[in-house]
């Protein structure tokens, strides 16, 4: 699926008037500030605004297509697991761009990120690599309707909708949701969960989110790199590129899985369309292993709780 | 030029004043986290009695019940966690949260399978003919306030959901009107169901929830053990 950036709906001549209206709106917002309580340092939520992980370039662009569903490397330090150069990963966008076959992911276990993995993690990825090379289990966890965890939540290329209140920020992406509780400390013993316990605060115009309390059932990336319940992720959300890009820079620490913390970024692009609403998702509908290629089953409840 | 600036200034003052006035009589606050204190697998009609199924509705219900029993039909909302549809989602024994943001939208987020309902405020209800290629589990909803009451109209439902956990059917032409109102720490939702394909008349169901500032929505995955529901009357482990 491709998300095109909608053209700015404002005619050029109306910009001055728009600026004045915006100023008025600002004053008006101030006037009712008592309603909303705490100031919001970073405004990511507005009618019709969503943040797309991928926007198809107008012109053919291999480098842009590469960012379809992957993290970007940090400027310094250890980055995320990447593809084995002997088996280059070709995502659907790159495949379209280059007119070649897409492939499944085979992790590079010999580069810096690969060497940063503890032996049991290396072993798990080795097994997964072997499965993929035999044509089995190539789909990501996410494609099989499982909860993604953090930071893998960010990998879906679709539009992320955000709700902000003085007490919490809720991220909605591809039928999943994550809560970030603002200006509160972590619980003493958070109940282990898929997205952990996220607490956040604004540092100027950056939203800083600290997450612990994960279960150990998710993977940190689409290579199926496992982690333990000691996982600790710090994410910094900020706007760059004149407010048109949401940058999520994150650091992943897990003393039970990685020798050193590693980091990455995932940028999302502002898309504006008044009809662009948060939508329901029914991932497991008609999502069977039709071609019998060893896909992981979708999450299924054998005995519902009620 | 000066006159222009004056006009803009005056206009601006008006907008600010209007917003403050609006703030004084701001839309009623229905936001918050809510949790039902009782659950029923079967729809309880306002005024009692059985759902007024017509002949086609009765045939459909009998067939669904038989197929659920022999396993040829799965209750997908429970088994693989696709959305519940209206009104079943409102009967959930898990908490849900209402946000009155972003502007012009009321957003409902349910703990159960993190389902969402988006209610677009102060817009006309779309015509069913225009939604035929985009029928949804939880339908398409618009809303407005009538005094303290949030009135939500929904249409454009697919027919893959049941009205309740027993398999009560509905057709694609179903529409619903909800009247949602908060009184103190209690929220009620009275839902009128209009579905002439399967029912002889419109009927109503009513759900009541408590405002729970002490409850945070939790993560939900289909195959998991979830929060303790023992405080919710009527939940029987299957």
C-alpha cells in the first residue's frame, strides 16, 4: 500500500489570512488554557494529520524505497541488525522500484550489530535465517497480526495517528495502540506487557519516552531479534524539516540480550487530509497460510475469557 | 491599511471572546476511562422481552446458533480478535477510554483488542450507498451534542459481526443511534437499533459504565491472559 502526500489544500493567496487566523487561534487557545492544564511542548495531533512511515517518492528513488519498513542507522554507535550482504533484503517498494523480486530478511550476524548480540540471540537468529533460506516463516511478526512491542511498533509504514492530552499520549498505528503516561514515574513493579510501561515528559519541544516492563514475547525488529524482560527503550520524538517530519530516535538496552545498547531512528512524514481518520483494523480476517509456507499462525484464543 | 489592521484586530478579539464564551459553555465532558460493572452475553432490551426478530432474522439466528455450536462458524471477534461491531463492543466487560480530541472528533479506544471507534462531530451522516465499498465492523459514525447528551449515529456496518455473544444477527443496512450521557461518575449509552432486514421494529439496549480514574487501559493480545474480570457481574468463564 502506498500513502501519497496530499497537496497543501490552502490556495497561495490565503496564506496571509491563514497566518492571522492562526495567531488568533493561538490567542484563543491561550484564553482557554485552563481547560487543558499542562502545556504541550510538541503538538503532533491535529484534525486530519497523520504521520506516515513511508511516502512514495514522486520520482524513482531507491534510497527512499529502502526506508519503507526499516530503522535508519544512528549517526554514531551501534545500530540495528541489518541484512546479510550475501542475501540482500528487497522490500516491496524496492522491488517495485527496481522491477525485481522482493525477498525475505536474512540477518547479518557478523557486522558490528550482529556481534553485539549475545550467543542465545545469535543462535535464535541463525535458526530464523535458516528457516528463511528454506523459504519458511519469512513474514514479520507484525504481518501475522501479533503485537509488535517497542521499538518495532514504529516499523509499520502506514499512517500513525496520535492523541495527546495533558495526561497521556496515545499512538495508533495499523490497528495497534500504545499509551505513554506523562509526568509520572514508573510503577514499582510494572506488570509485564507487550508494549511495556511508557512514561514520558516534554523536554522543550522533544517528547522523551522511557519504557520498561516488557514481556519477552516480541522481537525488536523484523529480523525476529529476541529480547528479555530486561528490555529498556528510550525514545525521543521531535519535529524536524519545518515540522514536516517526525523523528523518533531510540536507544535499546537489554543486558540479557545485547552486549551494549544500540540505537536507531525512524522518521515519519506529515500527511494532511481532512478525511484521514483513524480506522479500525481486522488483521486476522482472511489471513491464513494459503500457500503452506510455514507462516506463524495468527494469535488465536482457544478459550475466550467470557 | 490601518483600517484593515483594526478590522483584523477586532475580528481577532471577537474570536478570542467567542472561544472564551464557548469555554464557559464548552461541550459537555464525556472523556475518561470507563468500565462496566456487569456483562451479559445476551442483549437485554430496554423494556424487557426478546429481540423482535422477523422471519428472516429468526432463520438467520437459528442458523448462526447451530453453526456456532457445531464449529462450522467461528465467533471471530473472540477467536481471532477482529472488531466486535455495534452494539456488542459497547457490552465489553473490559474498560474503554473516550477522548474528545483531536478537534471535531470523539475517539473511543477499547482495551479489548484495542478496537477504535471514531465519531466525526457535527457532520451529516453519510449515505449508505456511498459506503458500500467501505463497510466496517464498527461502522461509520457521526455525532453531535444535544444538551448534555452525545448523540452518535452509525451506518455502513459489514455483516460479519453479531449484535451479541449469542450470535444475534444483523444486516448490512443496519443503522444505530446512541445517546451517551454522563451523570456524576456514571456514563450511560442507550442504543437504538434499526434493522428492518432482520427485525420487525426498532429496539433499544442500555449499557452503564463507571468512570474509573484509577484504571489505565492495558495491552491486549488475542491469545493472552488479561485483566481480572471478577468485579464485572455476569462474566462466566467459558
